[in-house]
C-alpha cells in the first residue's frame, strides 16, 4: 500500500514539474504578461472540461471527500479516484493554478488503499486503516516527510475512529518517503537547506509571529468560504464558472506572479535571500526596489493569495490548501522579518521566521498543528527548531479554534453529521441512517372505521401500535394495545369508532431527521414508538427506540473489537 500510494505521489509531482518546465522553458511569449494570461485560465477550463467529459461531472475533492467516505460509505472510495485526482490536479496546478497537490495526492492514496481493501474483502476497520495508510504514504512522498504523513492521518483522517494499529502507518509512510527520495529529482522535493541556529532570545519574535499567522489563517479560511458561496450562487453553467474563475486567476497572476502555481520557488527565494526574484516579472519591477516596495508587494500578495486559491479550487480546478497555506505562512514570516528589521531590530532570524511561519499558517488553516510541526522539521532538517515550531503552530491553532472549534472547511459536513468529529458517541449515531429504522409495514386504520375493525387488526397482526389515518393517508392519531384493552374483554356492544378513542402522538418524525434528533425526541416524550410522516403529514411508518439502540450497540461492538 505504501509503495503504491507513494508511487502515485511521485507520478503526480513529476507530471506537474514537467508541465511547469515545459511551459516555462519551451514555450516562449514575446511578452511575459501573455504567459500569465493564458496558462492559469487554460488550466481551470481544461480541468472542468475533463471532469464533465471523462469523469461525468463527478468532482468531489479535498480532504472532506475522504472523511465523508469514512463516515458515510464505510471507507469505500470509488476506484475512479485512484487516477482522476492525478489527472485533474496535474492540469490545474501544472498550468499555474494557485493550489497544492497534497490534498489530491492524499485522496488518491486513500482511494488506492480503499480499493486494495475491497479487493481482499477486508472489514471496515481494516479498510479504514488501509485508506489512512494510503493517504499517509501520499503525503509522505509529496514532502519526503514520513512522520508528517503519520501525523496527518492521526490528526485529520482518523478523528473519532477507534484505532490502535500504529505500525502499518509507519510502514506506509516509510515506503512512500523512500520512493520519493529515490525517484524524484532534488529540485522537485520540498527541501530547505538554509536556516539559523535557534536562540532562546528570539522567542518574542515567535510569539508575535504565532499570533499573526493565526489571524492570517482565519482571514484565509473566511475568504475561502465567501468565494465558495459566491461561485455557487452564480447562475452559470460549470464551464462558464470555470472561464470566469480562470479569468480572475489569470488577472491576479499577471499582477502578482508569485500567485502562479504552488509557490514553493518563491518561499525558497525567501530563505535564500533572493528578494528580487519574487518581483522581477511583476509590474513592481518598474519601481525602485526598496524594502518599502517589497513590503507593499508582499502585503498585497498575502491578501490576494486567499482569493487566487479559492477561485482556483471552487471555480472548477482541482487542488488543496496545503501548498497555499505553506506559501502564505512563509510570506508572512518573511514580511514580519523585514518589518522588524525596518523598525530597527538587529539579528532578526529571517530564515527561521520563514520556516516557522509556514508551520503557523498551515496549522491555522488545516487545523493540524502536529502535521505542520513535523512537516517543516523534516523538510528543513531543522529538528533544533522544534521549540519555535511548537510555539508558533500551537498559538495559531488555538486562535483558529477560538474562532471556530471545527475547521470551517469541514463545518457544514460536521453539522450535518456526514463526517466524524472528536465526539465519538455522536460519530456512531451519525453513522446510522434513519431510513433503515422505519417500519414501513406498520398497521394503520381509518379514523372513521368502527372499533371492531381494529379488533380484527389485533387478531390477525403482530403489532402493538397502530396509526390512525384519513382517506388521504394523512396521520390523524395513534392507538396502542393499552388504549383498546378496556374494549377487548367486554361483552357489551361497542358503538364507538376509532376517532373517538385515538390519541395525539407525543411527537412525529420526518425521514430527514438524524438518529440523534430522534433519540432526543424519545427522551423528551418518554415514548418507545413514534410515527414517521412526510412533509405533507402522510403516514410512512413507525420508528422504534429499541431498534435504534440495538443498532447503536451493535455498531459500538464492531468499533470496539
């Protein structure tokens, strides 16, 4: 599993690197501005056309897609995702989309793991383990960072799942990382060789940077959600949305070339001190390049990076927030270092601030502080930076959690119970489906029927609760055996009809209600059976509290074994 998913990560990184190399060295434009106009637009439009024609419009993407399959589809991922994410993200990011490859690599690895498990008919727990192992190997190969891959699985994918097997993830991560190290060229790897020794006197810098990256991460996710809602609200076809988003992205890349692609080269330029590289292709080159010019340029890049990434992903491209958050964090760190130098501080650890800034922004955007810490430590060989990495990442993470306990990217899915959270009991209840508990063979009787007709139902049936309906099958009330017991053993002639003895149900259930809501209704009313009706109050069947509790107990047993 580790080798397969790791190889998929290597293939994707190599594809994108070769596309980048081709369009930047082999394709020549008389004016560089045309380069940034054509390719980002083309990337998003081509990706959308591929999705519509080859993949029949199925474009569920991102980490949320994996979490959804774990919670709602028994960790069964479509085999199409073993290659669809590679194709789509290679086109999007290779042609300049302002997004990252890591999320598509994780989804690809997860799909490979899930399909391995399906081939060998493994259980849900083993299937989830292989799914996580695939994503782990993919992340490990993308960054050549095995420990970061393992932390990613524990922090994000396996939240709320009972899981004790650690060794398989280690094996998968090592395999993915080794393949990356052996097969990928040095300039493709996410590597930083320049850094400064940690000095405890610089701790105040890291404390402030943690706050700054945390606030920026919040800005990034808010802009991302607003752009997503804006694009979804457009009354356009998917292809027109892609053209609109591509045009916006191309405009941003023309004005600010660092927004083109993943942006790792720009971050490496920060760590190497090559500040002129970041603005040499922009309109800012016509200004006298001073520190003030660079500060203004970087502020605008940071503000617009959130828009560039969001338009890339939500208008039709394929990518994730890994690379954008790392790019933005590195830019925040470098900007913070320059500002400190301009204020008059000396011996500012510029390179270290760039590195820990990357971890800070990623921690706040992805809600994954441990992944961020180990990713930067492994990628920079900067294990002596663990203290500043922990300071910045944890502060940023706490700020993000203060604004929103759950990642805004996943909040809507979590609120609907479609993904697992840290609340294990709710995870199990959300795994249950109301549709499975509705007794559609429940007995019903017309409200105008004589009570003797009910006696026949009792005699010939096996139910102890009955729905009272009208001619249109609209629910009017309910009856139980206790309600009709006084009439069962009397010898007197009974003239009452059903409407005279029925009672109002204590509550009603709708098919769209979640099991957690239904159990709350049972607790509030003290009932053990409740009627289920549709939006027009037409009777569907009864639902039993004991049935839900039995299913919950069985599910708990499966998860605990």
